[in-house]
């Protein structure tokens, strides 16, 4: 963000006229420019395929406040998400787009999107040892300074020992993928599912185009793995994979889990990452890039057999798609025997902006309807609900209790006391959850479980029962 500096060299007799002209320009701008509203200084920006959470700070004093979008020869969509509103532009190369953000109904933030020259293409490269060491030290310092509770699961001495041992591994030049694996290990050891790392999307695309990986899509269940998809028809679906290159599959899973972040000792979120397309990448980064794989397997009760599989590009081998975006996040249905099914796919206000849904109105009308139909059993489906805004979780629970409550099950000091909603449901409740039920959804499940409000079916949620480290987002770039 760069401040526009205007040289003030006017003669005094022109000052009044200048102020009048400037005032007219503002009035005209407010009439012609698109306007959105905000009550928080933090703004998320979706730039093409990249969502940057909390990357933009509103500054009413900077006029205009310029967001520089990386240049692209192709048109792309750029969206600003405030806490209560959003605005989108189809951005073209070497163009600018002005709009206004009204903060707390009083301050006007003049905002401009500028699409400049394309940034240099990011490619795989070898980086010097001393530069990698500096990056690693910066990362550790940023975690110590900005993370809400990096010592929740480990002592200070344990963290120091971990940091020292990883630093010793940075004793030679590395590319981004090898260094990224060390970063992943450090972040996973913090045991916080809200803290993660990622390679630039350009670098990931480059990897997809140039590196061949394990050619089967696997599905891990407990200590076993099965073929979920095989485009080459080498092995039938549901074939059990016993080992890869003579390493037992459970040992492989345990090792890869050490590089995937999650709350505490929770593993359900780690299974999701492997099962939803992450296994080939993780295996390649941790065990090294390979041209062939010797696989031991068995189908049903058959004897153990082995097969050699050739590595291939991900575009050729992946045949299951895992797109989590939906057109509708909220749904109320009915089943026989006086059962209602309430599906809630998100607690995120920006998701509701995208789909045009109103969470508060939906709950109010749904529970009035449930009461009118005299429903005796309610199923609440929270699968794949990755969380969002905690007040939405608290609002949902207010319809399931007739007692005032704190939203978090433990350490309730200084928390807001919530009151039951008028149309609260007192019948039997079944909650359906999985490893993608995370963040605010885990908090909701925690209060429902601690108050013994219903029966939980499915997998453990992706978040810890005693809460996690969520809130303001801090982003560091190495």
C-alpha cells in the first residue's frame, strides 16, 4: 500500500477554491463509485484462485489506498471481503478499479485495485544454505511473536530441542520442496490445525507439470490403505495396499502424519489431507521422487501379490475430484418417523455472501417450522463444515438448549453469556461429523458434547475438544 503524496504549493487565495473543488470531486466519486461496508479493519482478498485472509488493512487516511494485483494477460476476478460485505471486479491487465469502503458508517476508505506487469515466474531453484537458515530463523521468530499459544502441547524445552535439530538439517543447499518439508515438520509439531504452510500455487503447478508421482489414489482407514481409483486398471477398486517399496503402509502413514498440522493428537484431519489427493505429493516430498514403485497388495481373501507401477503425472493418474465448494450451505429436509435433517456446510459469513444465504433467518425459520411440525428427532449434518465465525456456532447451539451458556466448554471466564433462542428444540439430536468438521464447528461440537446434548455419529472432528488457537490471521512469506 503506497500513500499518494500531493505537493501543497498553492497561494493562499486559491485555497478556498481548491477545497471547494476537492469537495465536489468527493461528492461525485461517492455518487459514481461502488460502495461496500465494514465494521472491522481486516479485509480478505480473493485474487484469482488465491484467497489471502486478513491481508488488507483499511486506512481511511490514505486516498486512494492501492492494492497491487499481480499482473496477468488473462482477465481474472478480484474480490474484497469485509466482515459484512464484499465487492468483485473482473480485472484486466494494466487497468485500475476504484471503489469505496465505508468503515463503521463514518470513515470512507478510498480503495483502488491496480493490475500491473506480470510478476516473474516462480520456478524450482536451489537456494544457498545461509539464506535457508535465515528464513528458518525468521519463521521461528514469527511463530514465537505472533502465535496465540505455541506451547499449548509442548514445553519450551521440547520446542527448543525440535528447532535446534531441524536447524542442523539445513546444512546444504535445497530447493523449495525439500526446505518446505522441514517447514511442514516444524509447523506440524506445534499441533495447531489453524497453523499451516503452503508452496506458491505457481510452484505447485510447476511440480504437477514436471514431476511424476505415485500413480494410484489411495484411501486410508485406520492402519490400512485401499485403492480408491486406478485409471490404468492395474488393480481393482478396494484392493488393499500392504506396502510400497517394502515399507509397510502403516509406517508410511505414520511418517507422513508428522508433516501434516492438526490440533493436538487429532488424526482425522490428517486422514482427510491424505485421502483428498495429498498422498502423492506428501510421499514424493518425504520419501523422495521415484520413477517406479514396488507395491505389495491383496484383493479380498487372495494371497499377497506384488506389482511394479511406473510413476506418472498427477493429471494422468488422479480420477477422483474433491471440490468442496457448494451452491447451498444450508438445507432443511424431513424423513419418515417425524425426523428433521438440518444440513449446515459452513459457519463462514463470506460463504453465505457467496451463496446469497442468510444464516440467522434460516435458523429462525427452520426451528419455527420444526416446532410447528412437532418434530421429535433432529439430525444435524456438520460434515465438511470447516468452521468460520464462532458467533454462528453459538447461535446454532442457542436453538438446542433452554439454559444460558458459554460457547466454549472450558475456561469460560470473561466469556459472553448466551441465552436460549425462543424456538429452541428439546427433542433428541444426532450430530453427524467428520475430519473436515473443524474450527468453529469443533467448538460447537465441544459445547454440545460437554452438555451431553446428543449422539455423535461419524468421525472425530478435525479440532481438539478443548479448543484451538483461532482468531486473527498472521501470514509470513519466506
